[in-house]
C-alpha cells in the first residue's frame, strides 16, 4: 500500500462464511446499510474465542474513535453555546461501556456473534437479566457490571461501517445508530441504536459520585465499610457515624452501589421546603414564556402531551411532557406530576426553558 494513501479499499473478494450469511443480512437490514465488503461485518461479529478466524479487536480499536468523533460533532452542533467542560461530560456519558453495552442488549446484537466461551455467555446473560425493566434514564453502573464485550461489539460494527464507506463520518452517523444526521438539522428518525441519548436534561452523576460530592459540600464525614458474609460482600454507608444504608452482593462494587442507593434518598431529602415553594412560583407562567421564545426564534409552537395519569380518581396526578422543534433538533422535557394538567404542563415548560437556556437560547424579557 502507498504510504500516502488516506483511504482503504474495503472491497474483499473472499466469500462470506455460509454460517454468517443470515447474521449479515439481518444486521444490514437493522442498520439500513448494505456493505460493499460484508466480511468487515463478519469480523466485527467474531469474538477472539472463536478459533482460526480474525476477531473484532482491530475494528473495535477504530470504532471507539469513530463513534467518539461522531458523538462529539453531534453535541457541538446541538449545543452551540455550551462550554467545552459540559460538552465533555455529555460525550463521556454517551460513550461509556455501561451505556454502549445496553445498546447491544437492547438490539440483540450478541446473538449474532461467533464465539466459543460459555463463561462469556453466562456473563452476558446475567447482565441482560439485571437490566431487564430498567428505566431508560439510568446510565450509571447497574447491579451487574456491563461485560466489555458488549460495548466492543457495537464499536466493532461501527468501525465496519466506517471502513466500508471509506471513512465517511457522515455516512456512519446516518446509519440507524440513532442519528439521521444532516449536519444542521436533526429529525425524529434520529434516535435508533444509540437511543436514548444522554442530554443536558437527563445527564446524571453516578450515585456514588453524588454521595461523595454531597458529603464534601455539606462538611459531612462519609465512611463506607465492607465485610464478607460467606460468599457475599456487605457494604454499609455511614454519614457522621450514622448508618444510612446497606447492600449485599457477590460483587463488592455492586454491594457498594446498593448501599449508596439506599442511603441517598434520605440524605438528599434535607432540601428546605421554601426552595420547593420557590420552584413552584418560578414554574407559573412557563408555558407563556416558552411560547414567546418559540415565536421569537420562529420555531413551531410547543406540543404538550399527558404522559401518565397517576393515583385514584379522587386524587389523580398528571405528568405531562413538552416537545419543541428547533434548528438544532427536536427536544423533549417531562414535568413533575401535578393535580392539574395545566400545572404539569407549566412544570414541563419550565424544564424545557432551563434546557434551552443551557443551549444558549435564553428568553430575554
């Protein structure tokens, strides 16, 4: 190969292994992309435990960087006035092993992988079972740590597309990874494989980080103690010498997570009541302010929807969402549950105004 050649010719004369033809066809349909060299996809779906074949390891090396760049550019366009620090937080949140592994499980990618490792199968099965029924907004480590192989599969497939299309980032991004990305406008088809994306609104800190930060800012002494009970690890969270939560698991880190999740609600419930009152007052009139912002920017009117109705008839609560179409994309916020639809719509509008403010679309009076 010429040292100055920038692109690779992905065409490969090798016939596709007969045992992988169905897998290749199924994934091409799922991705909405037809490979010029389907053997790239075969390699992306081959684990190193499978004998006498190339594995996805080299492709995964490329895919990690390709997805990172694609996500970076998406965030750069979607948040035109967001500072680099918060852009980095969003990029990291959207590219963690935990996040990408869930993509593999959600789309059933592991079933297509060639491997000979019962141990690996068991780890993947345990992880898939542990996240079944998990809410979409949970992006931190769950009860079972995600097997790296799942994220590697997604990155390997991304690399296969990237190499096959001669390193076109635009084509990679337009594949149904989640993004029909036209470089200026995002459409609703936008969310496929990588959906749900972590946004400013849904960005969360891991529970352990939240606990440490809270105790540091409040000047509280945090102590997490561990011990063994047979084959199980036990973790207990003490704040200022008071036991607030305990958890057990065969994995030490999972036990700590359980303990922290038990401790956090009571600790964070110390929010002063007057702050809650201030928030309610701020929410009033948010629908009107959001309408004014949309008119000012020549965006379509906000669209509201009742997402949930909670509680019995005599004490019903409503949870509403609002959707706003901007030049940067379609954004959605959900309000708190309220006894009146109008109040929940105001709450959703208030959340949307805060999100748009973070993006540099503040409403000036």
